[in-house]
């Protein structure tokens, strides 16, 4: 009953000409799992790929903890990273009752040095810094503020920006990926930085059975950072919440930096700033106003203008008086009469919309503040009704009725 990783290879991609793939086999005798997990980059970026078990070790951390299954790597991994992943699983075990710290074994490699005790040529090449970049508020904030010399506690020079196709845009949606990559490429060029595109099937593997926001998106990104460890010494991951909104989550300012090795450092960037503060900062940039992308539900790779995330962002932009200047949003989709139908499902949503309400009041947009207040009040009432109905879903006889009732309750809500 062990997750086994073997057959590490770096070779031309079998699916896409001009790309190079790093892959490994992941097997388990518990459920017959037998999968190839892979990541690939265009040949021009193939020098960034480091043939090591490190990314697979990181990716398997949440899978192992949730399956409650030990891991054995029949490929070499970094000694320091191995110890860090073991400790991260202990953290998750204290945070999430569904997780358990499991035994993780691997052949280990120590710090990369030459026989003379100095850094090897490979270590010297891995001196660049990159930041993950989706075009959202968090990633734009990281890219822009460090470019402006406003890093905390010190400025980090970002050399490259990284977009991962296969995370928020499915691998199968090539059309959306082309749209997103085109827009992000233009934004990166305007910022004077190359855009490195990575493709991975991670979310089509057993990893997909982890809870992406709750458990695993930080590990997913950290694994990509380690896969590119032949080029990058430091990789920044934009925070998804401020210190005032911290919760046990898949990306966290305590856990993300723990995913470090002797070669690669992962930085969790920007948690001192709340999302509304980041939005205010980002929209000062004409580059961000031209390319801001916050929606992960749109099948076209744009901002759908109809989901919870799009509405929250548009309300903030409208309060700041810049919505008309943000070309990636269609202001015709913002209907204040519909704001009361935004469903704030989680406590986090309640807080985030509360910040937007406060911003609207500060900017003299009482109409926006009033609409958001209605959404918060109506969402609370809906949550109480849904909680009652959901308790009935697991009861015999009434479970079909309960599911139908739940669907009726959610009809017409922006979720």
C-alpha cells in the first residue's frame, strides 16, 4: 500500500512538436493507480528543466496525505526538500482532519556542488527569479510592485513570468489557452519580461482528487517551481489572502516557503495586503487595465462577467471609477439590481465582499455599497436554508426531494 514514483525521463514531447517533457510514473497497489505525470515546456525553455524527483515529491505530498498512503520515490530527490515535505504533511495533519502525515522515502541528493566544494555550473545557471502569472489581481500585484521597487521586506528582481496551462485553463481547452497566453504574453512584454509557458497533466491525474483550493494549489505551483530548478533559484507565488484573512488553505504564508530545497526557494508574496488593496494598486497600471483576468469559469479564457469573482472585481473597479478603462470587462454585465443575487458561500466570500462594500462607501458610491449589503444579508438567509436542506440529502426517502429543493434554492444566484 504505497505510492511509488519511478521512470523519471526528460524527452521530446510525444504530443507537441518543439516541446520537451519531464515525466515520471506514479503507481499504487491500493487501487491499481498507474499514471504518467508530466510537465513540458517549449524547447527554447528546455534548459530550465531539471531531471529530478523534486517536483513529483512536492506534488505527491497532498495526494499522500489525503489518501493516507506512504510514498516511495525510486528516483533521486533533494534531501532538504524531503525533510520539508514531511514537516508540511505534519502541518496539514493538524489543520485538516482528513489528512495524515505518511512515511515518505526517497534516494536523496545533497547540495549541488563541485568536487572542489564550489557551486557547480548548473547551480550557477539557476540564479534567475520568476513569478507565477495568470493575469489576476494577485499575480499582477506581485509583478508590478517588485518592478517598482516596492518589495517587502526587500525588493526581488523578477526576471521571468510563468503561466501554467493545465491549472485554471484545462489542457483540453486549447482555444482558451491561446487567448490567455496571447494576452499574458503582451502584458509580460510590456513589463519587459519573457513569459514562460508550462503545460502539465497534473490535474488530470490522481492529484485531481485533492481539494484544489483547500489543500493543494500551493503544492501544485511549488512543484512547477522545482521542475524549472535548472534556471530559477527563487520563484514567487502571489498570496491569495491577506494576513487579516488567513485560514487553513492550500496556499499559505507559512507553508509555501517550506517547499524549499537546497536549489530552489519558493516565496509567498504579498500577504500584508488585502485583495481590495491589491486591486487599488494594480489598476493604476495601464498594462493591468488592458489585461486583467480574474475568471476561472469562462470557457473562452476571458472574464465571463457573470460569476462571483467577476462581479466582486467589477464592483471594486466601479467603486474606484476605472471599470470603463479595464478592457477585459464588459461593463454592460454589471447590473446593480442583480448584485443582491450574489451568493457569498463561504466566510471568506463574506469578508471579501465586505471589503468591497467598505471601499464603495469610502469612494462615495453608496449605490454599490447598498447593493453589496443586500447580497451579504440575502446570502446569510440562503446559507441557513441550504444548511437545513443539505442535512436531508443523506436521509432515506427524502434525499431526492432535498436535492431538487437545493437546486431550486440556488436558481438565479450568482455563484
